[in-house]
């Protein structure tokens, strides 16, 4: 079974940084596309970034491009999301996904 475990969230002040981790198991980690989604209270879930091992491509949603960086470590079967210059509107529950599988989310709160 595919398992995805996200962690690294927390409370941070505007302008601060966090690094989220998504530990993956149950599938071949040399052929994957893993994405990060977030959902804020009262808002629809939005895809913010993804990475594909097939061609090394990365995608960023407009609101996070230039501030967030997605990367992976195949030796650890882990995908990271480095989030810099955080804004209050980045607040939400962050999930990592692979295909139709979604792991338990990690809460990010940006507030002074």
C-alpha cells in the first residue's frame, strides 16, 4: 500500500520559513510524481507544487513560485517543500499526494 507521511508544519511569523517533508513508501521511488496540496478553512483544496522523477520537472502554483522549492531525496524516499517568505495566506493544512493516495496532512499557520 502507498503510504505518505507529511510533517514539518508549525506556527511561524510572516516572512519566516518552514520545510515540510513527505516520507513515502509502498511504491517505486525512482518513478513517481508527488504533489503538495493545501487547504485553508473555508477554501477549496489547491495544488501548489509537484515534482516528477521521469524528467525532473517541477511545478509551482503562481502564488508560491519564487518562495517555495520542491525537492526529493531518493535515498530517503522523501520529498521536501522548502517554504520561504511565508505569508498569512499560506496558512492551511498541507498534504502530499501520489496518484490517488494522500497522506495525513501537516498544519502550517503563518501569524504574528
